[in-house]
C-alpha cells in the first residue's frame, strides 16, 4: 500500500516523492546556493558576537571541510562523532560529513568522557569533531577514534577551520535512499543508550514536517533552541528549515526568558519552536514590551503543553501554539498543521504520509477514546533503518496486526473522534524532563558509584515547570547519616560522572526499596508514589 494511501490525515495528492539518491549537501545546500542564495544561518552568542551565512557560504565551507575529512581518511559510511555546542561549526561539520557520505553522530557537549567512549566504541566511529577547548575533557573517551578534528588549534589534532581558506573542494558522494545518513543516541529505560540509524530517505522526508507543521517558507527565520545532540535539532534547526530555504537562528548562550523575547524581536523571527518548559518561563515576562510583529507561528514538541501556558502566549502575542509529536526513531509523526485548529494539550493529528494509531497489545486498532500504544505503521520513509547492531531490539520494537507491521513508540495515548492524539504517559520508565529523555538506569549507575549509596532507584516525578524531574530513592550504607550536605554531594557526583542534566533534582532516602518476587525494584510503584505526592502537594 502506498504511503499516501496509508495516511489518516494527508493533503490531497500527498506523495513522499522519495528520490533514488539523496545527498543533503548537494540536493539542498548547493541547490539553494544557486537558487537565489537566501540567508541560511544567523548565529549569536551571549556576548553579542554574530556571524551570518548565505547558502553559498555553507556550500563552499562544507566542500572544503569535506575535502579535509576525506583527505584524513574518512570514507562513505564511516561514523563521525560531532561533539559541538550551538556554533556554526556544528552545521558545517554535519553537512561536510554528509557531503562525502559519512554518517554524523551529533552529540551534546555535556556528555562525559565515559559517555563519549561508549558512543565511540558502540558505533565504531572513526573520527570526532569538537571544539579545541573541549578536546581535553573528552580525550579519555577517544582511545578508539583515530581521526580527530578540532575547531581551532589543538596539539595532535587537525584544525577543521584551516580548511576554510583552502581551495580544494570535495566531490560529493552518491548516497542511495536506503544508505545510512544520520545516527542519534537515545536513552531507553534499560541498559545503555541506543544508536538510532536513519537513512537518506528520512533526511529527505523531514522537509514535510517543516512544510506542514513549521510552515516555513524561503527567506523566513526560525528559532528552535533544541540542543545539538537531539534529533529535534536535526529536524527543526538544520534539515527541515534548510530543506525549505529558510534561515535558522542559532543562539549559544544560557536560557534567559527575557533575553529570548529580546532576540525574537531583534532578529525578526517568524517561526518560534519552543518546548512547553521554555514557554512556561517566557510567558511570565513582559511580552508586550517587545516587538514580535514578525512572528506568525509558534510550535512546540518534546513534552505535553500546558493549555494555560499556551493560552497565555496566544493572548499576549496573537499567535496560537501548534503542537506536534515524534521521537528519535520516527521523527515527527503527529502534527498540528496550518489546515487544522489547534487543540491545546494534544499531540496533533497523524502527519501527512504517516499512519499513526492507538493499538492494543495484539496489534489491533483501539476505538477512539481508549488508551493504548501509540504506533506507526511501517514502512514509513522517516522510520529509522534500525537500532545500530541490534536487530533483536529492532524486531522487539514492532508488533504485527491486521493492518501490517506497527512500530511501538513506547508512549501511551488516546485518539479522539476528530483524529487528535492525547498523551497519557510512557509505557516504559524513560524520564522526559524539559524535553530531555533520560534513562533511569544511567542515573542509577551513576548514583550507585557514590561511596555512601547501597541501593538506588530512579523515576520521573511530576513537576509544574519541567514536566518531570529526576527523583532518586536511595538506601544508604550502614552507618551513613542522611543530611542536606549528602544530598548535594550525591547530586554533584552525578553531574561529574554523568551529564549534568541527568542529576536527581529530588532525593528521598529510604530504609528499603519495593521489590517484586524476583528481587527486581518496582520502579512503577515508586513512580506512582511520586505522582501521588505531587498531587497531594507534598513535594
């Protein structure tokens, strides 16, 4: 069955039109460079420094960096770790890698050397690109990575920026639709992060979310503050906007809600993409003091939007909030397009070309109003190729039903009679805090390394601002006395051995943890308890 025919909600005549070959560098960047050459990127940091790039600038720079990468020994299909903050070299290195058919793996700078080592070894990465000033921090995790590029001079590393002034430019690789083109690591409820591999067809397909949800047009400007290691940055900072000829505003600075408004006004942003946590803070500022007349669309994804916050934003700006839903494995599969009326708090409707449904354990669709598994019918162009080197896990994420083979997202939802999906929670234990997906096992392992800890269980606890926060239930070793100093010490320990955003914002000491008959800690019981406490206002 054709994808357009499978879609529950699709524009008339919608066709994925997936080409046989697709190289983002040539078919998007180079194309716009010779088709009007619009603005591609506006970058600013907290100090006020600013850089601007036309598509022609990106085209030339990525050709030169790609040549340097190929000269260093990076070949088509090789995995390349891109460990970058929000700087233009993130976009440049990603596109350069894709130009020669390499597979970039975007990573945030907050990752520890141990987390980088896992990604390097698990993926078999042959190269890494990072800032010169950050190299020392992650070098202990790069034993298996031979080719090292730095942004700026670093002893023993190749300076990527030296290629900017060279004349040699790489010939682009031919990339088939089913060839690997991008890889992300995403946390799960058990074990280590999973490597999610996307084909070139998915990179091509991400343009439709930019078209029907972001509603981007050539020459417009979007600001999405997603961090560089998340697939959301791929779809709404780089791939989606540039596919539509729009410019991205990339801000390298701390989150400040008042500064958000000043920058929206200063740079005449037309499309603002913000998670619920961000808007929660921004709406508390004096919005009327800023000229947001250029803003015509606000979108949100990554966590459920508080209808009160969305209503406050709409009343203050005149721009409603259009929500969407997706995940690393599938990208955006439910959208609030420009053709429908937003229902605040909903996930949106099935995206064009996607058959999204609520199904039971047996793979059958459930009636509207019933809670079940959110599932995507495959094949679907934006669906991942699979989990890296883990065909068993890939297979376990699917279930067969009368309609075909469904991919289970791990989320629970209901669908109303109008086709809108309503989020009901996770079917596993992954914590979604301010749009960051955090695997409890990763945090538990970090907490257990603390000398005072005997046992630990980590769950997501409800939080008005962040949606959920990491909460650790801890049993201390005999003779250890709990106090505020110990709480702070454990939190700082987790920040050091794991990423800072994963630390437990709440800690509760216990004499023991609830366990099942096999001795396994019952996280669900603790999660239910955390929710009960939140509802009772005790936290």
